[in-house]
């Protein structure tokens, strides 16, 4: 989408809002999920957030996707602070059958995935954000660079450093994978863990 879309967004053009909503909705859901650990809270917060984004559209003063991304994230943070949250973990038996796993096998995998996701709480926001963009939303390096307003090489460097720091967090929490996996391998493992953990919340 060309950058003049933000003029249309400020005028509350429904088609433009829908495109932006679809582009960022999964990311903001993941943002809430990683911070709350609760699927229903995350869905509720995400719905409230995007209603507020539409309501306040004429207040957005930026002209780039990076600025829009930052603006939405600040609003998401304010929504997170304004709502009491709970944590609840359950096992999705439908997923167990679909994967051909026994309930015990699924529970073991899910527990490992949840530990990996919860460890992301210890990271600073910028590290957590780039990991979610790359391994939850599955964006390319070009797309991540555009969202962050940096070059593709800078996005690669940020991702590598975030994975290194994430590995240290896992190692500090007693996880062997934080010590044994290289950053790229850790990223591949995280791309598996994020959707599996989400299915159980």
C-alpha cells in the first residue's frame, strides 16, 4: 500500500482501515498473548485496541508504516495497563487428535513451548517485538525492516542480537536449548513453539 493511505486512514476510510487491520491484527494479538498468557484476555484486548485505533484515526500524525506500527503499539501498551488480567492454561484435545499425539506427548510438548514463550517476558520490548514479527507473524526481513524503519541488514542484525539475548535468558532459566542451539536454530524452534503455545491458551 502506498504511504498516502494514511491520509485516507485519518479520514476513517473503511477499506484502508480494513487493510491495516488485517496487516497488523495477528501481531497485536501476539503482543497481548505474550504479555498476558491468556487467550481470551488477548482477544478481548485486541478487539478493544482496534476499535480505539479507528476511533482515534484522525489523531495519527505519521506518514509511514513504521510510525503507524509504533503508534498502535503505544496504544496497545496503554490498553494492557488499563485492564486486570489473569493467566489460564488448558490443553486443547482437538489439537492432540489432529497431531496424532497422545495426551501425554502433547502436554509435554506444550509445556516446553509455554516455557519458551514465557521466557520472552524477560526480554526488552524491542527484542520481543522482532521475535514476534519474524517467528509468530512470519514476516520477511524486508517486511520487518519496513515496519521498523531500518535497512534489511539492520533488521537482520537486530534479530540476531535478540536471539542471542533470548538464548541467554533460556540458559539462565535452566533450558539446555538456550546453550546448545545457535541463534538461527533457536529461531526455528521458537517458530514452532509460538503457535503451539497459543493453541493451549
